[in-house]
C-alpha cells in the first residue's frame, strides 16, 4: 500500500510540475533548521547538495528518494528492498529514475533531463530506516539526455556518466519542502 501511495504522489508531483521552479518562499526553511542532508555528484564533476541554493526535498519514502536544488533534480526508486531496516538492491524502477542537471553545451549552459538505460545500471542502499527518517545512498548510470524544455536529444559529450546520491536522516514523506 505504501508503494502505491508513493507512486500516486509521484504522478501528482509530475502533473504539477514538481515544484522545483516555484519562486515563492512560502514554507521555506533554512538548511540550519533541517536535520537531514543530501549530496548529489556525477562523474562529469558536477554536484549540488542540501546547502545549495533552493535545495528541496521533493519526496522521500523507504525505497524512493527525490531531491533537488537550483533547478536540478534527481530521483531513484528501488524494487526488492526489505520492508524494514537496512538493505541493498540493484533492481531500480526505470520509470522512476531520472536526473535533471545543467550542462555546458556549445558554450551555453543548458538544462537537460537525463535517463538511464532499461534495465537501469545502478544500485540503491538503505543503511538506516527509522519511523521518521532514512539514510543511505544510490547510484545509477545515465545513457541519454534531452533538452529539459523541448525534450530534443542533446549531445552531452560525457555520456554515459554516473550519478551518485548520498543522504542522511532525510525525513520520510516530505513533499516539495524547501530547505
């Protein structure tokens, strides 16, 4: 039931545009008011984290982490994790794995949406799960990118590249909460 609820909320989030571009500060909190942390890196040398401008927790459940900052976003959903406690799987849900980043193309910063192959080459590890928080990491390989606004394929010279997310004490169930 929890996975069905998570999927339903993701569909609603996608239909509403994900909230990443909202300019309102309603409900915003500073990073110092927030206990959890996340760091996103990729093998192109790009990174953002919970201290970046407009850092957001879009959605967090026991097997799905979706975070973003400054118009960038990353999400991965795992299959095959135990219902409680630590666990690791290489079974990632391809339709719920994505990376939106800023990439320099022809001397211009371009926002791209990048996707993994099917099946996804990656893993998801949950190191701790409490009644209120989750900690762990996930990593996946991106094989194609498209312009974020037109979805036209974009020739990113670094393809394929790997995205890694580490997270600690992220609160479960937050939806589009600014840090």
